[in-house]
C-alpha cells in the first residue's frame, strides 16, 4: 500500500494509473517503429484534449 492512507485510496489511484499507463505505453513489441510513433502521438493528442476539457 505504500504511503496511501487507506486501501480505497490506493485502489482509486491504481485504477486511474492503469488506464493512463496503458494509453502512454502501447505494446511496443507488437508494433513497428512507425506505428509506435503514431500511437504515442495519438496518446499525447488525446491527453491534450482531456487537459483542455478540464481547464475549460
């Protein structure tokens, strides 16, 4: 549990972290270099859209 105050807090963090990590770390061993670069670029575009929605 590390430094989390409760198991619920740890679970909330880990559930969000898992989704974010999956977005930014595609399965590289299954992709060509070109596809990997495109996947990463798409991930950053999606993240930028989320950030803009949170600010607005």
